């Protein structure tokens, strides 16, 4: 009989738990069918058909896509090595990587709300009741000591009826993607800064070489004038003027050395190294800027990581409006507990010792002093701010491309003009030396010709560098090897913490 009763009790408990499980399953499957709040739509933007500053027709989409290692277009092995080292060791890149991992952890924390919280809380209590209580249930008024062993497993679960958890997860996913896009922004900025500082350094090398050649010429002229002065052919004024011109050039040499050192120090920091450890050999070079594919203006919406990042912040703000909207609705939670309880440890796991509770709960906001309304208004205004930031990011992207295209166009014209000026000033100096030797003009004209030639040569070197820098800025403005097919759906891969160099989409 006892065994039969125990079996019936077991069967009844199983049926009760089965009914509870079915009810919970139906509740979980049916209730979370709606998601309050607005669905995201990308803001409309007036995208121009062409770039105003473009001098040629846009290239095809396939040709316009820059490779991730775009700096190889310049054909400089030293620059290639510097770029690779910077990507591996730069501290800003490491910090951006950490921000991605932080956002990933935050998204996983939010994702955990989709699942029930289950905890085990085993307890043991030994207590003694008073013998002086008339309500004592143990032998009248006699005291009693008892044990209480409990092994419960507690469950808490919020049924996401209105989509609050799903909207919060959408928000955290967008923030995660924004951090991945920010990583690409940091990476592009680093690669651009390395190229710009390297070209500045090489420009200082070229300018130093120009000044050094002029200093050598000035020294020969000073020696010649000193000899002529001793012979009474020229006056001391001519010697002083030649020495002043040479000393000015020597001063320019030292200034170029200082600027080169600063550029080298900046490169070292970009490479994640102390400035004292980096030493780049002097190597004057002349390189023409490569042809950079122009692409189409609409491409910037998927080729600029800063634009994609701004849109992800917009998506996150839109999801937050949904979260704040869901806070107006009741919250459905399920709490339950099951386990064993016994006064005797040896019988703790017997079926007769099992215990359980099941408690669905509903919590509805009735009055919060305007807090919910204010939170929703705050979320809406943050969304409006994100819309403005997104549109500004797009406009800034167009400006960057227009600036770089315009600079390249005008620097090319300026480079041609300054080359002509160098040739003219070289001829001016040659004729001035001839006329001075024949006594037709004084030495002041020769000095003016030499100064003009030096200034034009230095200007030519600077314009050449400006053209290279503008090419780098155009590559960065065009997206520089980063390309998301559709920022609203297909996103670039989120970088792994142990593979910095393989983080591009």
C-alpha cells in the first residue's frame, strides 16, 4: 500500500510538473511575439552623382576598390615595413581592440537575459526552540533541537513579451559593431599617419640634399671672392654678402635636421617604439603620386568606416527607443524552485523529501513621477542627435574626398609651374654669373639669383611632398581598403584579440 501510494504521489508530481512545463513553454512561445518601438530605417541622404573636384570620370566599382595594403602603390619597401610594424605594435590599435572586446562582453551580458537564471542554494540549519513558549509544537512546553537540510534549485526568467530584451540586445549588437568600425577608423588613421610622417621625413631628406648642394656651391664662391678680394678685384661687401648667403643656408640645414628628427620620433611612437630605438637612414627620393581610383560618391556610404560607425550608433539609439517604450508595459517573470528538504541527511535525496514552488509574476508600472516619459523622451532626442551625427559624418566624408581631389588637381598644376620656375631660375643664375665675371653687374644680382633658385628648388620638393600627402588623404577619404557591402546588414568581421593584422573585412 505504501509503495502504491508513493507511486501515485510520484505520478501526480510528474503530471503537475509536466503541466507546468507545458504552460511555461506555451507562454514563452506565444507571448514574445511583438516587439514595441520603431524599426530602424536608414535616414535619407542627398548623395551627389559625381564629385565636383573630380577631373576624370569615375572608375568602375571593381577598379575603385582599394586594396587593404594601399600604401604599396607608392612602391617603397621601407614604407611597407613601417606600415606592417605599426599595425602590429601601435598602442592606439591595441586600445581599439580592447574596446571591441569590451563591447563584445557587454553584448554577451545583454544576450544572457534571453535565458533563465538558475541557481543552486544548498543550506543547512540547526535550530533549538524555546521550552517557555505555549505555542511550542514539540512535547508541550519542552524545548526541541532540530536539523534542516535543504538543496533547492531556483529559477528566474523574464518572458520578453514586449521585446524589451530583444531591443536591448539589438542596441548592444549595434554598439559592438560600432566599436569594430571604430577599430577600422583607428587602423586607417594609423596607416595614413605613418605614410604622411614617412613622406615628410623623405621630403626633409630631399630638401636637406638640395640645401647641402647649394652650401657646397656657396663655399666655393666664398673662397673665390675672398681670393678676388685679396687681389683687389672685388670689395669686402661682396664677400660678406656671399658669407651671409652661405650661413643662411647652413641655418636652413639645421632646421631641416630638426624637422626630420621630429618626424622620425613621431614615426617611432606610431610604431609603438621609444624614439631612441628607431633610426631611418637618410635617403632623398623623388616619387610621383600614384593614380588613386575615384569611385562613385554613393560608395562612401559603405567604404568609410566612420560613416558605418555613425550609423551603428544610430541603430543603437533607435533600439534604445524600443527599450524605453517597453518599460511602459507589464513585466512577466516566472520564478520557481525545486529540490529536497529533510531533517535527516540520510533521507535528504528520498523522493518523499522533494519540494517545489512555481510562481508566475506580473509587475506593471502605475506611477513613477514622469520617469518613464522622460526616459522615452531622452531616448528619442538621443536618436535625433544620432541622425544629425550620421548625416554630418556623410557630409564630412564628401568634403574629405572633394578636398583631396581638389588638392591633387591644384598641386599638379603648381608642380608644373614650380618646375618651370626652377628651370628659369637656373638659367637666371647662369647668366648672372657670366655677367658678374664680365663686370656687367654687381654680386648682389648673383646672390638674388642663387636665393631665388634655392627657394624654387625647396618649393618644388615641398609641392612634391604635398602631392604625396594628398594622395594618402584621398585613399583615406575613399575608405582605404575597407569595404562593407551594406552597413545596415552585412558588416565587416569583428577583429579577434590575437589577430590584429588580419582584422580587415
